[in-house]
């Protein structure tokens, strides 16, 4: 199945362009080479026929006297003297009655000679006859058959030239293909890599580099513009998600974590404390005069008091501690880790002391508020989140009752420590 998929895969643009350039170069070289060879053969044929006629005239002048005197040996000697140095395969001299007076034949030296003769018979005008004239009277004739040695050498050199030109054309085609590929495949590969990174890794910050080809450069610019929009959209979406997540887990007025966030953090802290054998402290805070401030000065003043309480409580905690607004004027503090119960009492005292300063409210007024704080410690007062919160809540209400009776601290029926504000 995998093999079939691989075989069915379309070829790459690199291979298509490379193969196209190579085939185009080879076809062009082949066509030009064949055309030039054909024209060269035609030109050589005309030259060979003209040269053969010139040789025939030269032999005619040389053997004229021997033919007139019917001297066969002289004619043969003169005929051989010229024919041996020219492109002649067979030469014959005849007298006026058509009787052969002399003949010269080029000796065959093997297969090459046969090929040359066959080539001459195919391409040249064979044979040619020329009269021997003495004092305006025909005294004999000459018959010459050309030799194909020059043609064969020309064709062999042409074939070698075709091979050399084909090799050069193949190299040039591949070189031009690589140059073209660098201008086309490089930008396309960069575009594909950026698109792959954006699709798989959501890497919308990557960009396609400029290209030397105008169309590809425009394509990359448009793709980069699309990535800019996607990056802006992703940033906006991430910001909205973070804002929604913050709103879901934080109080909109004070910016503190809400009850859901606090309970989730408390669950994780208790789980970790159970593994490490540590204590966890929970403080339940409630404002003693919030309703009175809200009724006398308005809701804006009540909001200002809640914001000030949140700021002051947060300033008294350690970096690893957490304060949350549970609702209304109720707050909760998570102390983790808690090495000693006395540390919870000490932090509660600092929080109570921070409320001594007046709080500015709208209308250029200042108000004083106080807090009642109940303390519950894991595992002494509960081992579950609900048990600890209920114990701290009960301790806080008992602290309020003790405050009304003029006491500052007391123990609850849940054995939770209670801290009361100073009046």
C-alpha cells in the first residue's frame, strides 16, 4: 500500500523542469547537428563531383599522347601517377574504338575501404566519363569512379561533433535548469516551509523571504500579509482568552482571585501538604462595618473600602500566599506552607493592624473599618477544603460574637483559632 502511494506521487517541480530543459537542449542540438550534417554532405558532394571532373581533365591532358600513340604502358603509368594522390577508386582509359587501354584501381585494405566505396556509390555521381580530345578530334575517353574517404571522414567528424555538442548541451541544460530552479524552487520551498510551520506549529511569526522573480515575490508578499492578519487575529484571540480566563477566575472589582480559583488552589495545596507532611492555614475574613459604610456613604464608598481592604491584606502576605474575595465583604487567605500555627496568628495580627489607617472614599470623606478573622489549620481543624473553610467561617463568626462582648480572641467548637479585630 505504501509503495503504491509512493509510485503514484506526482513528480517534483525540480525533476520536471530539469527533465524539460535537458530534453529541449538535446532536441535542439540534435536537430541542428542533423541539419548541418545534411547540408555539409550536400556541399561535399558538389565539391567531390567538381573535383572528380578536374581530376578527369588532368588525366586527359596527361595520357593524351599515350592514347594517340596507343601506348598502354605509358597510359597506365601516367594514370597511376595522378590517381594515387587523388580521391579516385577506379580509373580507366579507352581508345577511340572503346577498347580499354589502361586501368588503375585503388587496392582494398579491408572493411573500411568497402565502407568508403559504398558511401561513394551512394552519395556521389558515379561514374563520370570524359572524352580525350586531340586537335579537336576525340581520340579516347576516361571513366573515373570517386572514392568516399573524405565523405567518411566528414561524417565521422560530424558524428563526433554531434556527440560533443550533445554533451555540452546536456551540461548547459542542466546548468540553466539549476539556475532556474534556484530562482523558482527556492522561493516555493521557503513558502511551503512557512505554510507548513503555520499549519502544524501555528508559527504565524515566520515570514517568506523576498524572491528574485516578480510573480513569486508578489506571492510571498501576499502570503506574508495573510500571516500578519493571522498573527494579529491569534494575538487578539489569545488576549481575549486570557481576559476571559482572568474574568472567570478573578473578582472584577478588586482584581483578587474568586471563590472558584481559591478552592482549586486549596485542593492542590492540601494534596501537596498530604504528600509532604506539611500544614496549611486558611483565614476567613469579614468586614465588621461594611453594611454601615455602604448605607451611609453609598455603594461607591463600599467599593472603595473593598478595594482598600484587598490591597492592604495582600500587602501583609508572603509571596507564596493567596488572598481571594469569596463574595460581598468576605475574603479568604491561604497560607502554604504553614510551619507553625503561631505564624497564622502573626499574619492575622498584621492584617488587623493594617486596618487602623482611614480609607478615603468618594466625596472627600474617610472611613474606618475593621475585620473579624477566623483561622483553621490543616490537618488539625479539617482535612478537606470544605471542612477547613467551614471551620474558619465558624471561627470568624465566633470572633464577631466575642467582639460584641468585648473580647478579642476565643476558641470555637471546631477547635479553630479565632482572631478578633481591635475595636
